[in-house]
C-alpha cells in the first residue's frame, strides 16, 4: 500500500486530468466523517476542475434530516457514500440506514454503493425499495478478477441492473486483478458483463485515482475503458466519459470528460 501513503491534492489531480483529456472530476469520500465532507467541499470551492463532491453523513443518525438540510446549501455536493464494504452483508437493509436513504431524494442527493459481491443481494433489496432514488454501484461491485471468479457476481449484477434507477461505475477493476501481472484480457469478461447488464446509458467511467496506482496509472485505467468503448459502444463514448455522470449527479458544469 506504500504508493498511497502520502497526500494527493487537487494540483496533482489537475496534472493527471490535463495529461488524460479529462475536463472535470467528481471527488468521493474515503473517511466516514463530516470533517472530510467539509474538506472536500472547501477544495471544490477553490478548484473549478472539481465538478462535484460525494461526501458522508451518518445516514443512520436520528439527526439525519438536520444534517441533510445543512448540507443542501452546498451546490457542488452531489450525494453521499458509506463504505459499506467494511460493514456486515446486511448493512444496506438495516432499518436506520433505510430511514436515511428515504430522505435523500427530497434534497436531490444521490447515493454511491460501495460493496463486495457478497453484498449485492442486500444492495438489490435497497435499490428496489427506493425506485425513485438515484443509486450508483461503485467499481462494478468489485468482482474477484484475480481469482478469475465470475459467479455468482455475474448473476447478481444482471439481476440488480434490472432496476433502472441504478447506474454503475466502470472503475476500480485493475485493483481487483493481480496488481503486478494483470492483463487487459483478464478484465474484458467483467466489462462484457456490466455493459450487457446496464447498457451504455447507465455506465460512467471512474478513474479510482489515486487508489488505482496500486496496479496502474491514471492513463492506463482510462485507456483500458476507452479502448473497450471504442470497440463495443463507440457512439456512447461521450456519455460514458461524462454525459452520464452529468445526468446522474446533476452536475452544473456541462463537461464531456468527467471521472469519478
């Protein structure tokens, strides 16, 4: 994990975006704290390249309505995420958590679902329970690419994708493969699954930078997805690399190259 043991700040993000033809980025929380949400919003206010922020509040709190009202004043705040992959498999269907999710739509907030494959069943229950709420599953629910395992991940992805209020980020796949020895051929079958399940209208490119540096640089991650899209859905290139993110997150900056 040594490549990640330092600060990554907007100046470096801007260099990566310049080098890879990315006009703007949605930054996503990594810490379960409102302090970090404020930190990211402060950066977003200073850097135009940050088109949106996915922050964190305690959706299980009895004060969730108060916190949503407070954060609704920040124009670049798109929605929230909780690192559910670190929680029990039934976390997403908990009563208190669902109470918080039920309040998001009123404020126009999205929800990012960060899970492992074992949690896809609970995620499907959550997404189907709130059909008007916008959800996006992060990193395609982290399939076990290194092990070459596709089931039951494939079946669960196809099932959950039947919910049209759910999008999927084509991101984080290189770090689910062998960090040192991964090949494009290792990842293609998993791209096939998400493209078939969600269709190009509900997919968005995500760099997962800087976490991707464990296995690949920003450019390698972008080229992996870009090459696949050119071959399989070329007319949707601008949607997958910006348009779908703008639509999903309700971004004000009408840019064509966005990365989460």
